[in-house]
C-alpha cells in the first residue's frame, strides 16, 4: 500500500516566527493549520521509517520529489499524465508508484527453517563507553548484521557415539560411559523415517536413488531398510491419518480425480501369489484371483477437501476409483451437515454412488464437451 506524505510548504523563517508566537501565546489560525500539517507529516514519516523496505533514497524522493525537472519525472506520462487536468500529480504519488528494483535474492527472513546463531561482540556490551569518541556509550540497535550461509548435507545423517570403557585390572569389572541424554535408544530416529517418507512420497525420490546418494557420501542406507523404516513409522501415525479422513469428510468443497499407478503386489504372478497366501485352499485362491481379476486397473485417487480456509489432501491407491474412495470418506461425514460441493470432471466413476453431492463439473472439461457437440 502506497504511503502519501503531506506536502509541507513552511520554510525555516516561517517556522521561527511560529515558535516565537508559541512562546508569546499568540498563535494565529494560520499557525494552527501549519502545526496540524507538521504533526500529520511527522506521523506519516514515522510509519515510513517503521517499514523495513523504505530506503533513504526512496524517503528522500517522497519528501523532496525527483532530483530532476524533466517533465516525465515531475508529471509522469501514460495514464498518470495530467493532460486533462491543469494541476500536476503530487510528487509523493509519483514516487510511490515507481516500481522498486529487486536483486532477485531471498531476504534472511525468508529462511524460516534456518538455524539462527547469535554472535556477540567480542569486546563491547551495551552501556560500555564508545571506543572511538570516548564520550558516548554504545547501545543495542535491535537490527543485527545478517550473514546467510547455505551448506550442503545429506537428507539422512549419522552420528557415532564412542562410549569410553574402563576395566579394572584386578577384578575385571568394565565401566562404560553413559550416552548423552536425549539421543534415544533406537538406531533410526523418528525424523529419519519422516524424511525418507517425504523424499519418496512427497518428492518422488525412489528408494534406490536415495540409497545411491547416501552410499556415495559414506552413510549407507539400503532401499530395503528404507522401506522397513517407513512401514514402521506409518503404523504409528495411522491414527492421525484416520483423523484427517474424518475431518476431510466434513469439508464444504471436495475435489477428486484418478491417475494410474503401478503396485507390483497387485500385478501379474505376484497378485496370484498373494491371493494364494491369503486363502485357505488352492480352489479358494483361484476363485479369489479370478474375482480380483475382474477389475484390472490400478489407480491413485486424490481427494482434496477445503473448509474454513484449510485444505486436506488424501491419496488412496488400489483398484477402487475416485468415486468409490470419495464415498468411503463421505460415509464419515457428520449427519447434521448439508451435502458438500463436489468438484470433478464429468467421468461417471468420480461420483460417490448412493451419496448426495452438489456436483460442479470442471469448466475446462465442460467446454471440451461443448466444442465436441458443436
């Protein structure tokens, strides 16, 4: 939002006269108006100084106008040109509309996840005498100098704690140093499981590619181990996943769609082997395999639920379509809530059977159908 600075047309001689009249309690109506303008300008100037994006050059331009008297700098051009008005556009408005040139780099405030290290001055503290003039005292400015340093590191790091062991030369008793507090007893920290899952399912980083990167940096992490870690951690957060489904069911607007996926356990010979292992006899296994083969497609359904400005994204992978997965979610919807708005394309399998929704088809798909008909 642009800040306008009031125009002050009072020179130092007028100000001295006003100050003398203040001492004599003889202020005129014109003096009151001038003082009112000064007060407003002071408040606006204070607000500008609070803005971290206000530079001295910009502040100088707002107060005193452009440093050149060229027509473009004074009255502007284009839509802001005062060709239809005899009065020039205020210089403060002109300066406020000028786009600021950026350097393309992120400010230190943008690194919200960075570790902050406070570096104190080696020889000075607030209240100490100034080492330059020997007259004043130094104080805390509240605006420290900032250095941003980015370093490369592996997603999964390792620490080896070598616990000292001491043995008695007479009785042979061994005394081992205690491990530092807070490191836990598990080899794989909870944060390791979260990072592996984020790389795989959030960023599309395959386990074998993570394995190669880790091995290249001297911290081996086999793909099979990564899967075991993620599977173990997933069981612990399953209650949170169930709660997200419950909250997503109460959304005002739900979006759903499908995309294809490959699940080796449900494909080819592996699917038959799994069916045989789950059933009690070869005959039951054959019947189960034939039943599962009736639908060969494998899908990942994405469901996004929005309510009160919050979004919940759910993903389900298997043989069910988006409509069937949405139905499973909406079955947990509170009975007191009205039917949600459903945003999807016009494919029939996106609709939850036997459940009421207010369907709002995608405009892009609707236009495509209209063009086909036309």
